């Protein structure tokens, strides 16, 4: 699937790639609507017609991923609510095993997430995966999400990497397309970002089903 001899940098997305997207799906599709409905005196049946368009309006922008934006927009403590459900944060199957093998190899291992620093720290406090990475980047540091070319241009100014010798793994097809436009040669999607839901279509991208399929690192 991957010829490791052709790769010297591996870029990982976090949510839905290394970590089970269920934490975030549960948070946005269940917990937030329930609490918002209770707070505003709305029925559970109508609350999504209020929240859904708010989410759609900023899809693919940095606001979509910003806790402060949603705390203001919804009048709720988003970070505090996430802290209430940290027990739901978990690796996708064999993700840690792959990270350990890569860490022991000569490859550079980089995290590139659209989650802001609060979200990144929340997850690293619960699962200490920073030890496996050479660098961790949040798109909020650059002011542009991975969907935009400006993210990749900023990343290249901070990180010495050759796009033609880089593997990027992400569960977002829009983000993968952005990385491809920038020139990243080796791209993999995720066939089951949320382990409680069925597998998803990954369009023109080859998808990884089990991270063990990428082993051994040679
Ligand atoms: Mg993701």
C-alpha cells in the first residue's frame, strides 16, 4: 500500500484519523443539541433546525473548529462540556501501534490538526500521544484551516519537508484535496473515522482500514 522507502515525513490528522471521531460526533450531534434545547426551552425535534444552519454557515472555515466562536454563538461553555466527556476519547484501532513503530523509525512524524490548542491539549491530557511526534501543529496557529492553501504555505515555512516524500493521512476528503493541490504526493483517507458508524466513501483516495496494514515500516 505504501512504499516506505519513498517517504521521510508522515503527517497525521488527529480527529477521525488517529482518534475515534465518535468523541466529536457524539459531542456535536447529541450533547450540544440536548444541552442547547434544554437551555433555550426548545424541543429535541426542532433544535437541529437552529443549530444545523449555524454549523453549515462556517463549514470548512477556522470558526467551525474554534471553541471560543461556538461558546459565544451558542452561549455555552464548549471546552467545559468537552471536559465532561473525556472518557470517550480513544485511539482508532492500532493507531498507537503505528505511532510507536514510526517513532522508532527514521521518519519525521508530524501532527497537523484543525482542532485549536485547547482541543489538542484536552485530548493530549487524556491520551499522552505527543511523545510520538516530532512536531504538533494546529491550523489555528497559522490562521488558516487545512482546507486552504495558506495552511500548507505556512506549514512549509515552519517545517522542513519535501511534499514529494511526504505521506499525509486525513479523514476529510476536502482536506486531502487541498494537500494534493499543494503537492503532497502520498495521500490516504480513513475508511471508518467514527468506529460506531459504518464505513464511509473516500472518493478518489485510497483508504486505510486498519493501521496494521501499514506495518512493518521499512
Ligand atoms: Mg479529521
